[in-house]
């Protein structure tokens, strides 16, 4: 025992300082090597780190998009909260404390039973007496296999034995257990520092009173020892300010035939609980680190599948805004998700805008061409009338000027109507419109106001009244039939007949307008709906029509999700006997 104690309390510094003379003796040889001149040029390999550092300085990290940061934060935050909750380990700590208390209580009962049987003197004069010297030796033997501290108090509360104090002829020697020598590398020390930093951030679930070493060595300084002297076992948990750990103490009464002769107090403060908590927490931190890495990688992948396509779409939209040429929008429709729908919608919107721009450019070119013709005629007539003195020729030129002015007025009115048609169709509210009643009103108005040689209109409506109802804008729907009827009237012979037929066609309303005119060339059945279509019937005064009527009608029908087309009427021999215009509009739901 003496040799073990001497070794434990000896100063280890002389053993560590023994090699110092050899080290000092070796140091004088260093200046000799430093004094040697460096004649060799620097190795080319030294330039490689500099070049690598220069490339690193030139490298610019691509900024992380806000969407990526939000996705990572949303995925990592619950994991962090879960990890912090795990690091509390309140129940696990309480379980360890309970196990430690139970183990010390069992050891204390063994110690108390051994002392009551082997260190008690049965005196006839004084009764049962606890022998201090014998009890001290037995305590030392009993505590050797354990790592606990044992203290023994007599019935008066005076400490008579302490496993940390060795008594002999001279003064008492205090035994202090040295911490084990650590052989940890840089990574281990770094892990310990990170753990200590995190452990300081995690608040303790339980607050324990501080442990203070007793100066008097009496049982009154420990509540559990006082309870043990009264015949009851007691325990306490305290925090050690020096080591930052916990000190668990259990006191058990030493009894002989139910008579309390003293108390044994066992204390465990060597950091076993903290070491268990540290092991579990480090394991949790390792698991958390792996889970965090996987979560971040998956978040980056998820953010890449979302943010990168959106960024490409935004860049394409930015390029399309700043250039006159058409920019192709990336196609992500194959993804089958919301980004694919967004890509498809942007592509369709871009195609529609380009078609609209092309239509506007074409419309502007057509308008310029159509206006240029009457303006040229008007300019020529104005320049000529100033040089002619013949009244007959002057009146003829003035009539030409008046016709050109009327033609310009009519053309500008139709152009204005066509240009504001889209905005009006998108702004006005649709309402149920009875096509049968509308056609009756148009036919009655024509028959009432027609000239003597104008063609007649006949109307045939199949089905009961109120069945031919569509959802649309009434004024614009009437403009369709006005334009089609006017076109049929202009191509019909004098006193001819125009037949109008209306009926239900499944879920739609079908209206046909048939005339007895010359028909339509087969290659012009579609072109007649183009703007400024100029082929007119023979004998009609030039400039009477602007060529926008059928184009406006088709525009209105398209806005109502309908269809308008033309075809020729033929007899049994296949000869063309007129034209037929058909308008199909979706019927209103019942």
C-alpha cells in the first residue's frame, strides 16, 4: 500500500525532464546547419502552391439562391431541434443517477454489515462499541475493489475513517486519484472541444446543489449522513464545481441488533455518469452529422431540381425581354410537375405573344398599304384639280376626292373597330343570347329597309323558341351576322334570295347563310377571312368595302370558342349556284 501511495503522490516531472539534457546537447548543432549558405535554387514544386492559391483567389463561388437556402433551412431546422432535444438526455441521466444510487446503496449495506460484524466490540460496561482503528482498516480493504470514496462516522457524527486519508504515526496523507493520461490526436481534441462547446449551450435539465468538501469532517455537513445516524438510509446528488460533474452520495446506518453505532457514506464522483452521457451524446452527434450531411445533400439536390430550372426560365425570359429576336424558352414539360406546367405555359405564352406581334406587324403593314392607295389617289386628284380650268373635269375630280375621303373614313372606322376588338372582347361580360330572336330582328330590319332591287331574306329556325341560346356578347354576335348577311347581299343578284337557317347541332348552335351569287374560288375559301381581302363582285364601286368585315367576324367567333367557314353550293350537275357561310357557336348550358 505504501508503495502504491508513494507512486500515486509522487511528482512525475523528474521522469519527464530526464531527456532534457540530451535535447539541450543536441541544439548547438543547429546553428551549423543554419549557417550553411543556400546555393540551390528554389524547387519548381514551390511555385505550385502559389499558382494554386492564385487560382483559388480567382475562383468565385456561385451565390446560393434564396430558394435553395430556404429549402436547406426548412429541412435542417427540424433535424437541429430533434438533435438538441436528444442532447438533453434528461431521462437517461436520471436513469444513470438512479442506477448509481442503487449500486452505492447496495455497497453501503455490505460495508455496514461487515463493519457491524467485524469492527464492533461487545463490552459489558459500555455495550456495543465501534472500534475506530479496526473499522478504518476494514474500510480500506472494502473500498479497494471499488472506485468510490467511503467515510465512516460514529454515533456522535464524528468522522473516524475516510478512504481518501491514510493515517499513520505522523500526519494523515490525502490520496488523490490522478486523471488517466490522454492519448488523443488532433481530431479527438477537436471533437472534445466541439462537444464541450455544445454541452455548454445545452442547459441542464436538473439543478443540483454544489458539493463542498467538509472542513470539520462531521456528519452534520451531509444531510444523508444525518439521516443514516437516525437509522434511515439517505442519498443526495450534488454538482462538483471543480470537475463540472455530479457527486452521488449514499449513507447507510451501521447497526448491531437494531442499535445504530455509526453511519457509512459512499460517494461516487469520478465522472462515470458524465462519461456515459458523453459517450451517448457523441454517438448521437455522429448520427446527427451523418443525417445532417445526407439532409443537406438531398436538399441541394431538391433545390437544384427546383431552383435551376426556374433560373433557366427566368434567364430566358430576361433575354427575351432585352432582344428583338425570338428566344426559345427551355422545355421542361417532360418533368410532369408544376415546373413542367410553368415551362409549358411560358412557351405557349411566348408563342402567343410572338404570333400577336407578328399579327400586329402584319396588320400595321396592311393598314399602311390600304391607306396609301386612297391617299395616293387623293393626292393625285388634288394636284390635278389645281391645274384644270374645265368645270366638268373639275367636278369629276372633286367627286373622286369625295369618294377617296369617304373610303378613308370607312377604312379608318373599320380599322379602329378591329384594333379595339380584342380588348373589348376580353373586358365585357358574356350573357345568354337568343340567336333565334337576334336573327328574326335582323331579317325584319332588312326587309323593312331594303331597296326595290335588293335580295330578299328568308329565315328558317328549327326547334322550339328559346333553344338557340349561346353565352356571348350580344352586340358582337349581331355584328357577325350583319357582316355575313352584308357580304351575301353584295354578291347576290338583284331580287335574289338569301336563305338563313338556324338549328341545334349537338352542344352547339349552327347558323348557315346561303346566297345565289357566283360562289367563291376554291383556293380562296380560307383567304376571304383575311384582313383587307380585296376581291369584290363585278360592277361594285371600288372602295365600297374595306375588306375587314369577314376578318372581324372570324375574330369574334374565335373569341366565343366557335368556328366560321365558307363553302360553295352546287346543283345536281356540280355547277356552283352560290356560297354558303356557316357559323357554329357553343350552346349555353341548360
